[in-house]
């Protein structure tokens, strides 16, 4: 039995900040026996960094390379700020970085935030660049959530993560199927920010709006939604193809938010139906675990439950707020543990790679090493 004390870092597509989860993970040589989050916090990005992260897909090569190093040092500074509040010290840091480009068809993905810079700033070993090996093996490099679903939160048929991008996992027989559904909180937050709010708290504004059928049809007609799985999305797809549809539609913000929730719900139910039919699943009842910030949006979850009721008998469970908010950071911590144990942390049946991948580049620290 080994106990790893890991700091998992996630910079999500919603740009709200750096999610940090200090996790204790007990590995018995074959699997994870137990785990828990001892401390967790989201440290917000400054307006300057938010603007820069939005701009970088259109930046020059030199700007991008410079930002990669600078963001790594910035992450390290946020980690140091976090660690000053707690007496515990990690064995290592596992960092996802912030996705700028994701083009698996060109065997390329880029997560900003240099692991060497994080290690140099904090002094702790850093494991980063988790998706690259899967991409090199011909996979999508995403989603990586099924690893969390397998080890951290077993016992459900479906797992729905409602982050900046929504993704779904299905535990079908002895394998896992997972893929990105479409935009979620990135769209909802963009609309709420037009009212000067960071997000639509509980979906109250969306609940007050009315459905715009033309807007819903435009969003549902995007070609990505017709592709078979496995498939994955980058933030650029949401920013360039989906968000303009909602930003430019001539209706009230409340109406657009209302319609965006129905769009997300429609795509969730449609993809669940596709999985059930393609995988020949025949259960009388399915259990779905919903996580990510969108699981706190009561109106969105109401829309999803209504849409799913038209597909099958689906029981939706919403876990404790800590799991909702920090599941992805805990997932990255787990991926770091698997990397050290030389166990796959990307599943080929999920990503479409030629084989399972053991991803993650190790940067040794100067305070301690792994």
C-alpha cells in the first residue's frame, strides 16, 4: 500500500480560475483502495490572464511560447499561495494546464502552462502534458474523465460532466465509452456576463426566459453533433462555432439562456440515446452521476431530466458540492498517480487510440523528487 499526497491542478475552459485539490490517494499496487480531498480551492485568474487565454488561439508563435512559460510560472505562484494556507506538503503536483489548441485529426493538442516552470517556482516535482501520448497513438486525447469514473466514483452507468464543455461517459459491460457532447458553461457564462454577472446562479435567469425554437435549431444543426463517437472538442470550437450563434441571436439574454439550457439538455439526451442503441444496452433503469459547475444550475438539471425522461428511465444523482467542483482536479491528481505506477491513464476504447496510453512528462523539483 502506498499513500500519495498529490496536488491536482485544473484550468478549465470556463476561465474562472485554477482549481486546486490536495488529495490523499491510497494505491494497493493494482487499484485505488481509497481517496479523499483534504483541501480544495479555486484561485481566480486576473482579468489580464483571462483576456490573454481567450486571445492566445490567435496569437503568434512567439507570443504563444512566451505565454506557455509565463503561465507555468503563474500557476506555480498560485500553488505557493495555496500551500501557504495549509501545513501539508505534496509528494508531487499533477497539472493539466489550459487547453489552447486541440486538433486530434492532426495529432496535435496543446495545454498551456509549462510543467518545468511550475516545478521551478514551487520546488515540487510536476507531472504535466497528460494528453500528448494518447494523441501520438492516434487517439482523441479526450475525454480523460473515464479514469475518474473508473477509480474515483464507481457504480454508475453514465457520468455527465457539465464544465465549460459537456462530456459523457458510459460504463458499457467491461469497457468505457466517452466523448465530448458540446459547449455548456462557456455558453451560459458568456450570456450571463452580458448582464454583468459571472454566471447565472442556479439558472434563475434562464428559468425566467422563453424557448427560441429558431436559435435551438441553429445550435443543434452544427455538424459536430452528427458525428459518431469517439470524438472530442477544443475550446476553439465553442468560441468560433457555438458561442456566436447565441451571442448574435436577437432575443433577450433570459431567452437565450433558457434556450441554451434546452440545447445542452437535448444534446445530452440525444447522445445517451445513441449510446444505448449502439451498445445494445437493455437495462430497465440507468444511474447517471452529474458533476461540474453545471450540476449546480437547477434549471439546467431540470431540462436534462426532462429530456432524458424521453430516452429511458434515468435516475440522476448530484454528489456533494466538493465533488461537483473539484472532480476534475482530483482526476488530474489520479492521472499523476497512474503515471508513477506505470498504469494507463488514457483508455483506448474511449479515445480511439491504437493502445492504452501512459501519459505525463515528469519535471523533478528542487525541494524533493519522485
